[in-house]
C-alpha cells in the first residue's frame, strides 16, 4: 500500500472489520444483495436484451413500462409469493 501511495499520492483506506470478515469467509455486501434479488441472472440478461432490442427499434421505454414487464415475469414465476403491488418499494 505504501508503494501505491508513493505512485499515486492516494491512500487506500480499509475497514478492518471488513477484512476480518473476508478472511473468515463471510459474504460481501454484493453477495448478500444478490441473494435477495427478485430476478435470476438469466432473467436479468433476458430483460437487458429486451431493452436493447427496443432501443434498436427506437421504441421508448419508460421506467414504468419496464417495471410492468418485470412484474409480469416475476408474477408468472413466483405466483402467490409475489407481492400484489409488484417490485416497487415505497
């Protein structure tokens, strides 16, 4: 870290608790958030491909319209386990 500081003038700040948790094999924040995700990675890829396809055809895509499509996918997949209001959190 000293070499990095000499070369860049920037100091690397590490949270010691985070380093200890990593050495114990605990999940990172990103891993924990991924486990709580509504969509699988494959479903995310399908939705991204759909967004790109719409963009290539110059169809506008609003956040609301995208949210409705995601709600339809999850509603079909999760059925009774999917909240009535959809994925929106307020």
